[in-house]
C-alpha cells in the first residue's frame, strides 16, 4: 500500500483474506486480485471508513466492481436498497447511533460476491471490528464464506437499532406523565414532535432492511448456503420486530400529541367558562346600578324610605342565586 497516501491508508480499517479453514491473513489492497485469481476457496473481507475516491477506484479495479455501484458508494447518500450487478451485489443500509443524547444516522454500503465482502461506512456507524473478532474466534463459521460475514454485518446493524428503540419507549413513558400534568408545558409537545420525527427517520432505516433481507434470500448472484439461511431468517425476525415496535410507538406518539392538544383545549375551555361566570356575576349588579344611575327625576323608587336597603338586598340575592347556579353547573 506504499502507493497510497496516509489519509487513504487510514480509510482502510481491515483488509484480510480467510482461507477455507477460516484462518486470517492480512494483505494490501493491491494484492486482492492476485488472491481472487487463486481458486483455493478463500475469500477477502475489506472494511473501509469514509474512503476517498482513489481507494474506491482501486477497489473497483481489484474486484471488478460495476461503475454504477462504485458511483453510489462515492455519493454516500443512498436509500436502503439491494441491487444486482452480474455476479455481485450492492447493498446500502442505514445505520443509527446515539451520540450525546441524539440519534444520528449513517450509511453502510456493501459489495458482496462469491469470494469477497467489502463494507464502506459513512457517518454515524460503529466499527464492525467486533463482528470480525467474534467470527475469527469461530473459524468453522468463517469457512462458510462471505455469506456468514455478511450476516454478521447486517445482524450488527439491526442489533444496534434495538437499544435506540428501547430508549424511545422509555422516553415516551416519561412524556406520557407530562402529557397528563395539571399545567400545560409547551416543551412537552416539542419533545413529542421531536420523538415522532426520530421514529419516522428510524422507520426509514428499519423497514427497508426487511425488504433487503427478503431479496437477499432469493438473490441468485449471491447464493447463501443452507447452513447460513437460518441466520438470515433470524435477522429478518429481529428487523420485523423492531419495525412493528416503531410503528406502534409512532401511533402512540401521535395519540399523545392529540391528547395533549385536546387537554389544552379543555383547560382553555374551563378558563373561558370561569371568566364568563364571573362576568355574569358582575353583569347583574352592573345592570341594576346602571338602571338607577340614569338620573330621572320621577322614578318612584328613588324617594322611598327603604329603597336603598331593598335595592341592596335585591342585588345581593340575585348575585347569590346566580353564584349558586354557576357553581352547580361547574362554571365557577
């Protein structure tokens, strides 16, 4: 790899060949085509992280990758998909990672063939080193070829969805308590909206994974040994479960948002009712006082000895009766 710059070499996380017994041997990128030329049952596994175009161009030359697949890997903004190019596959999946309390998304593009597997990570994505290390401890599995390595990578991606979805569930449980709080808080609705947005983005990552796994089992360009097929079925079940959970949470968040808005409307209605009730109480004495404040000279009640006392008692009685009625209908 002497012809590559330091930055290009940094992008190559791993480049190794595994023989038919599952034993590992590290090789430079330039030696890949020589290894593939030997029909010895080995396969090459390359791991890259945000490589420059020169690295991908070298891989295209060594593996004979299709131009369109390499072009997609250059752009690094692909929708999750599986495409077949001759005797090789190109798979794009979304990855998710919680960083500083926020869910961030990345991408992994995978080139898979009968004797190789190439993973290209972009953005928020954990290293697949744990997958490689686990499989290297079980050389009998690695002897099954690149299909078991592909399973390990996809299983790792789906497994990383699970704790994030679990965090969403916990967050929704907390927000449900705030939804039914006595006082309205704008922050609660904002958090619900943000949670629904994250769930929608998560759904766009998880649901296509089910389609990819279903297509993968039927892809003639990448035959999966019978011994490995149960492993892929297991990933599909996990992805389906996470997808169902996300759909359920989205519905619950939507219901929580509607409930929050409904409770706010009810609370506002209660305030309006109380204001209307007090306005009614004030309207009664105001009406009577305005009637006698017109300064007419010939009003028989004005000259009565007990007119003031009668008027005061009448106002008090009207207010008490109105207050009792408003309390009974719960307007006060």
